[in-house]
C-alpha cells in the first residue's frame, strides 16, 4: 500500500490565522516529512508583532464569545467534532506527512482529538455553580465560574491534533478566546483544525494560530501582555519550569503537562498475553514518542523469560518504515531525535544490557523497536524519557523494593500495571506516584478523564470536568436579602 499525502498538504493554507484571516509573513518555516526527509510545505513564520496582533483579535472577540449562551458554544464544538470525523482521512494524512506516525496511529488520533470537541460541547452546558446560606451572617452566597479571558496555548509535535483540541475545546467551552502556538515541526494539522472550527461557526478572533520558529519570543510576548490570563503548555519539564517563572511575574494562571517516565509493571500472576498487548500500545504507539509512553519495564522474575519471549515475538513482527507504505512504526521526528535514541541504546548496551529482540528498520530517521534485558535497576536508561521505541526490562522479586525503584524519579505522569488479582493491582496502583495509572490496560488517555501528572510532570488537569475548570475563575456573590 502506498499513500499520496500531497493533496492533503496542498489543502492547507499556510498563513497565520489571526482574526479569522490568513496572514502571510516574509519569513517561512520548512515543514519536513520525517520519512522522506523532504520539505513538503512552508508555513508563515510569525514573530512578537504577530503574537500581539493575535492577542488583539482574541481580546476583541472574547467578551462577545463569553456572552454567548453555553448551548451556542457547545453547538460550535459539536459541529467541529462532526467536521473532524468526516475529514479523518485528510487530517490523518497531514499528521503522517509532517509527523511521520503510522496511518493507523494518525487515524486513532483524529478520533481521539475530535472527541474533545464532542465532550466539551456537552460540558459547556454543565458549568454548574452553588447556592448556600452563610452560617453566621445569613447572607446568600452565589458561586459561579467565569472564563479567565484570553488563553495562550502551546502544543508539541508528537500529537499535532489532540494536543491542540485538548486545550482549545475546554477553553472555548468555558467562554475564553485563544491564541495557539503549535510546534514548528507539525503546524499544518493545527491550521487545518482552526479552519474546520471557522467552518463550524466559530467567530473570527476566538481561535488564532501563530506558527513560529522562535517559540521563546512569541510566548514571552504573550506572557508579558496583561490581557493574557492563562498559559496552557504541553512539553518538556525544563521548558515548563521557565514558563512558570515567566507566568509568576504577572501571576498568570498556568496549566502544565510536562515530561514523564512511565513504569510498566508485570506481576507474577498477570495474564501475560494481555500484558504484552498492553505493552505494545503503551510502548510503541506513535513510535514511543509520547509523554505517557512506557519508559521502563518491571517484570516479576518468575514470569520474566516468558513475558520477554512473547513481547519479543510481537516486537519482531512490527513493520518499520514510511506511513505511506502502511508501516506499523514510522520514523522519529528529526535526525537529532533518532541519533539521540540510538545513543541512549548504545550507552545501555555498553553498560551491560542485552538486545534480546529487535525489529528491522530502514536507513534514515528510524530507530529499530528494541527490547533490552539484563538492565540494572540503577541503569542510566531508566532515569529519563527515552521518547522512542526502546523497552528496557528490569526483573524484580520484592514488592517493596520494586515500588521504591518505580517511585525513584522526579516524574509522575503515567504508569501501567498488569496483575492477576484486581485487588492486588489496585493496592499497588495506589502506591505508585503518578497522576494516571492504567490497571490491566495499556492506554490511559480519555477525554472524559482528568489527564495530568504529579511531581515534576505538571500542574493542573486536562479533560473531564477538570479540563474546563482550568479555563475558569471561581467567583461568588454575597447577597443580603
């Protein structure tokens, strides 16, 4: 099977989106197809002046959008959901072209990304408040939730559609207007989503998109603008720390979804076939380029050989190559990323790890899906995000020691656990320091659930009721009757 992504790429206007119009710039950003390493598009390269113009548009549109009824806002989001689902093939082709992910992964992402519009279209009409009588004074207390105002959204390259919709949908449901800065590696998908929102009836200025090769200057311009009252960022922990410092200068609301180092635990009585199915999803979805990806495997010694054999068979069956050819795993996002992951793998082997199983991979920005055994509990490969298709396996026998190793990290985003007895699994899950734990399940993301981490993995939650609250201020009125 060979797909032609050219029509999908050509369908996207490559200008900035400011106040409902396409804005061109003198400078442009090259967008590369990681599979072919060719430049497939050039998009506008916005700067601080464009950032401020986007805030001008959002600030002008905010009040009218906030004053629309929740039902009206919900209907725009619902219509966007329908348009995205109908446009699945084009959006998936865009993501595969600019990100390199397999078409299966890309189509799954479109469904997931669109679901945020449906979920928050329904949540828009359920932003409840409270009424009570003050015990001492007898005054009536009315509690309400109102939009924070203009929200700045910054999204990464690994999930170009879902990371944008997971922020845009709750912000608009709450009544906010937004300025969005997508990753410069994958701008086309965000521009396409913005156009679908306009088609769905989103008023001009409510959603603005500024693509830029200079993220720092752009986001700084937003954080320095007194009209911007919220910064929502998904990306690395070091960048998140810097943004929090800037946000503190003006006490701006901040939502941070940062790095992860997810453990994948297999107990002695786990269903190994199910554990392998979960491991394939948790580790190799999107080529391992996910903050929620299983980063280190802790398998009980009694079942380690059996698990590795079954896991290895599944890994060796993976096809690696261009998405256009129908491959299971695509390239890494850049040559630098691929070299970095290979260096991590080489260092692990030099330290004593063994390549137990490996899939074949072509030349270019590809990394062969790999299972490592004989990994020491204190190995360097276990300490940070691999962000690629490498699965290091540590064996364990003592539960307390295993949990100490699992929690010995500054990160706490996601974790995965396979156990035979659900009671035992839940007891272990409660002791894992992570914001999300998949119990006998290799996937934790769901629009109806609060997505986020603990420790250095972030602040706040996206999805569920928590997601809309991120973009609202709680206010109350004390009324003397």
